[in-house]
């Protein structure tokens, strides 16, 4: 996918409305593009504000949105710039707010496991914003986790041990969980926490952790019982 293709996905990505392959592609792109990371952060903040506005959607708004989908598209404008695409992404978020409950659920799927952070409970938007900032921090070590089936995720760990796992491309599991593991250079493996599904999560890791990996488990375990589905080295 081109940079332009990925930019057009940012609005949907910000509300977790892309498929696993698209999410994986955006995750990988965000690792290398600070401008798009900043745009996703802004879109997530706007989505959170819309989701928590507490107001009901105006009567008939969904019918108007649905009927507009059948209208012919506007003429192609070759001079479209990035700022216009950004406005279109924001407009897409505003339309999604018509189904406010659905939007709120989508936002809450990010960063649900942050209870163990030193600063206490954080919102999904806080975790996503902190993860984006960590990716460009000078003291960060970043791992690109890949698997045989093409799954891609990203883990980043700061020098103080604060880490973030960006796993929007992971498929949802039925009656199972993902578990995140850290391995030292000597081969010692320790659990970094469980992951209920796709999203952005916070964790803490010892500075000696060199490799990060993910397994599928029936429930929380003290040691991996299945092969890793994705593995990456922190560098």
C-alpha cells in the first residue's frame, strides 16, 4: 500500500474499523511515519470526545447518512492535499458518532489493561497517545513482532521499563486470550501480561528483556504452553 492509501485508512483505524490486514499495515507504517502517528493521535482524541459527549444522535440522522451512501461521488479533484484528506478523516469520525454506542465500544477496545501502571487507571486514549510518544522517544527500544502467518504487531519499551504493545492487527479470539512474554538474552522467559484482543496495551518490563513474543492461551499461564504466533527483538 502507498503512503496515500495508508493515510486514507487513518480515520477508520482510529476507531478500530479496519480489518486485521489493514490494521497490521497501518501499525507498521506508524512505526516509520511520525506525521501519521500525530494524525492518528488527534483522530483518537476527537473520537473519544464524540464517544463521551453523552448526547443522543439527532432523529433521522442515520437514515440521512445511509441514503447519502447511494449518491454519486463528487468529481475527482487532482489537487487534493493532505489537509483535505485529514478533514475527510475527521468527517468520517463525525458520521460514526451518529451511532454513539458503537463508537464508544470501539474506542474502549484500546488499552483496557492499564491497572498496573504507576500512575493508576488511564483511558484508552491516554494509552494510545503514550504509545505513539514512546515510539519516537530517544530512550525507546522498539520490536516489530512478526509470525509465519503474516501477523504484525509492535512493542516499544522505554528505559524506565514502561512498555506498550500495539496489536491492532491481531484477530479476535473466541474463548482464548493472547499472552505477552519477555525473554532475556540468556533465555529466561517471564509473562508481561494478558491481552484480551486487538488493541493498544501498556505493560512493564525488566531492562534485561531482549525479545518480546505473543502466544495464544486458554487462560493466564506462568509459562508459554503454545508456540509464539509473533516474535520480535527490541532494538
